[in-house]
C-alpha cells in the first residue's frame, strides 16, 4: 500500500484530499491528512465580521 500524506487540513488540504480520493486507486493508495486542529470551519461570510458589515436578523 502506498501512502500519501497531506500536511494541513485547511482549504487546500481538504480540497486536495477530496480530489485525490477520486483520482487515485484507493486499493493502492492510502490518503492521510494531518492537522494540529480537529475541526476546520470554512464560511465565506466570516469575512463580514472583521470588516463590521455583518447584519444579523
Ligand atoms: C474571515 C475570512 C474569510 C475569508 N473568506 C474568503 C472567501 O470568501 N473567499 C476566498 O477565496 N478566501 C477567503 N478567505 C481566505 C481563505 O480562507 C484562505 O485563503 C484559505 O483558507 C487558505 O487555505 P490554506 O489551505 O492555504 O490555509 P488554511 O485554510 O489556513 O489551512 C492551513 C491548515 O494548516 C494547519 N496547520 C498550520 N500549521 C500547522 C502545524 N505546524 N501543524 C499542523 N497543522 C498546521 C492549520 O491548522 C490549518 O488547518 C477568507 C479568510 C478569512 C480569515
């Protein structure tokens, strides 16, 4: 079994893992993704917060 390790489970790492999952033969390749955090949050709307333009209902 070949092992491919992705360092960083942020935007680039999670996209790469999902992409390679479809491209590589999973009987031949094991994909591991390593991060110091257990969760990754991606919400483009977060950008409204530092610029103080969020308008909650
Ligand atoms: C509030 C906000 C809103 C944004 N909105 C948008 C948007 O609308 N559209 C857009 O295109 N972009 C947006 N961005 C930018 C976008 O989030 C970044 O460009 C993108 O996340 C970069 O991806 P990355 O994989 O390089 O880094 P990250 O997503 O930051 O991932 C890096 C990962 O590496 C891990 N890591 C780092 N060092 C170590 C270590 N030593 N050991 C283990 N793990 C480690 C981190 O925990 C992290 O999970 C926004 C950013 C912010 C802050």
